[in-house]
C-alpha cells in the first residue's frame, strides 16, 4: 500500500477498508474493556476467573509450564523493547515505507507502555500469584504482556497486510503472528500470574490503541496522497 510504485487507486480503496474495519474493531474493543474495567473498579469477582484457573490446574504440568514460560518471554518487556528498536530503525532508515509509518509505530509502542502502567496504577488489582521469574510483579489489570503483544505483533500484521507479498504468504505469516500474540496472552493464565479477565481486557485495550494508531496513520497518508495528486494536477 505504501510502497513506491503502488497505484494510487489501490491505495485509496485499501485505506478505506482499513479505516472502516479499524473503527468497528476499535468500538468493540473499547466497549469490552470498559465493561471489565467498571467491574474491576468495583472490586467485583468474576466467576470465569476462578473457573478457568480451576481448569488450568487440572491440565497443567511441569512440561506445559516450561513451554508457557518460553512463550511468555516472547512477549516480555525486554524482548519486545529490543525488537521494537530494531523494527523502528528498519522502518525509518532502510524500508520503502513512508517515515510516518516508523513514527506511528513508535507512538504505538511508547503509548501502550505508558497507558498500561497508568491503568495498572489506577485499578490496583492484585495478581492471583506473584512470580518474579515470569515478570509476575506489580498490579494485574490489564495484562501488560497482552497489551504489548497485541500492539507489537498487531502492527507487524498491519505491515504485512500493506506489503507486496502474495496473499498466501500474508495469510501464513499473519496467522502465525496472531496465534503468537494470543498464545503470549494465554500463557499468563497458565503461569498463574494473571486472571483471564486481565488478559481479555489487555487484548481489548491493546487492540483499541493499535487501531487508533493505524487509523490515524492511514488518514495522514491519505491526506498526503491527496495533496500530492492536487500538486500534480495543478
């Protein structure tokens, strides 16, 4: 979409689809997070939290815990921070994307980090278990691994979608990235450091923020394209 040599007509149509779907998912994610947040503020207990924790206890094993430990590390602050710096450098200095893509990626990642920390301090929800080994410290709501995974890997999914790769490769890579982000979020429940409602809220809030950044980026690039066309026609 944003690559050199791409047709303006295709860019415009794809941008409209991205923006419309973005607003729909943004509304759904915001609504879901708001419902959970209200209940957490009122210190309500969720039956689904206990039910899922009881279920996880019945199927958990040392081997599964080890696997989930590795999965959760792919969503850790350190791992995603390092990859984010590398991806930003690539987008800004070496790729054929507009540099606005790199800037909005930085806004996406820095913004979600600050917002997640602020929300944790606001809700002050205690974790089901504190485990420093798996970054299971501090407050619980929303899950930082969930917000970080959905915004980081979600932005990469967006980059793949607007790339010139074939549809087959897009589906393959993005399916893997989507499952990875979801797996990182779920691993927090298996490790016992988050409730499922922390995870759902984290994914919903992270998705909402991701879509805000993507929609804003698409609108900015659309306006730039319109100005460029007007200059060419003048």
